[in-house]
């Protein structure tokens, strides 16, 4: 459970959509994170209108925490925030505040897209570093929303890969994912046409292999993440969408 919300966000980065804006103020998702029938925790994502340094932004907030018996073994309480320009889909500020079994981090990153420099403020150790980042880099949360708005899945063919720049803590990463195709998924809300993606991750301590994640998202203008499966170094984990509200577009369910 140590990587509960980090894992959840990385999975959601694989969500893609057409050029039309996929989300707006008031969108909210709730996911159940579970090992088989055992609930390990819950994760939420929500979007609100805000203003940051005179710029109109979407304030995106993510939370992940363990629940029930999982708290006895390893308590997790993670909070993530991203402030994203409404028109340009670029992050201005990223906040990561986590407590994972007593291991804590409290980091704020402010992006300057004119100089391509990020001010990384480690509040726990009262340290500030100025780090370069590549053009069009996204943070861990904004990546999800950027891809929902800007990549056209209609142009994708099975087996295609997609790369993007991500800035996390003080490091630049190349994130890659593979498009696996389309399918129909039985969900809590009915049968839904889905797009299937597989992000490449680092095999080792957390993930069993570099292709250990599979993600199903709704094949509509919302691109809702419906199901995530992860093969971990020890066991497997799922995250299932249980509730949502504030969708910008209609949610399409296939009638039986």
C-alpha cells in the first residue's frame, strides 16, 4: 500500500481523448482500490475553478488513503494538487504532501514556462532548488488532464506508442504508453465501450514487469478511467470507479 495514490495517478496518465475539452469545473471521481474482494483504500480526483497569480486555472486535487484493516499494516494518506492553465493545459504549480507508513514528503513545485525552470521547494527540509525542465513538460497530475484534452485517439492504431515529458520532484522523465485497442467493459454502471492502454513502468521493487499496468477508459468525450489492473512485485491490485459527478459530456452506456 506504500504507493497507493502514486500508483493510481500513474495509471490515470494513460487516459487519452479527442481535441475537444474533456473536463470542466465540478468534475469528481471516486475509486475503490482493492486486492480481490478486500478493499485497501479509496482515491478521489476533483476539479475546481481557481485563480493563481492572476491567471485562470483549474485547481485539480487528488487524495488517496488506506482504510480498514489496511491501516493496521501500512497507513497511507496522500494529497496531490495541480494548478493548470485553462487555455494552454500547462501546470503552474504542483503540490505533493504524503504520509506513507510514517515516510513523509511535503513538496511544492512552481513552473516558469518562459525560462523552463522549476522552483522545487522541499518544505520538510526547508530546501529550494531551481531545476530546468523540457518544453511542454507536465507534472504527475496535470499529465492526466493534458492527455484527455489533447490527444486524438481516433488516429491511434493498436500497438502505437505515445511519449511525453514529465517533471516529478526534481527529475525529468520520459513517459511512454502503448495503445492496446478497444473493448466493451462491464462496469458498476452498465456495459461501456472502452479504450485500453498499457503504460511502461520500471520493473523492480513495486511492479512485476515494465508492462504490469492495464487501464480501461470510456471511449467517449469524457475519457473516464473505469478500471486499472496492476501486477505488483507481490500480488495484484485493482482500482475501480465507484462514483462520479460533474461530467462535461454525456456518459454512454450500452443497453442490454
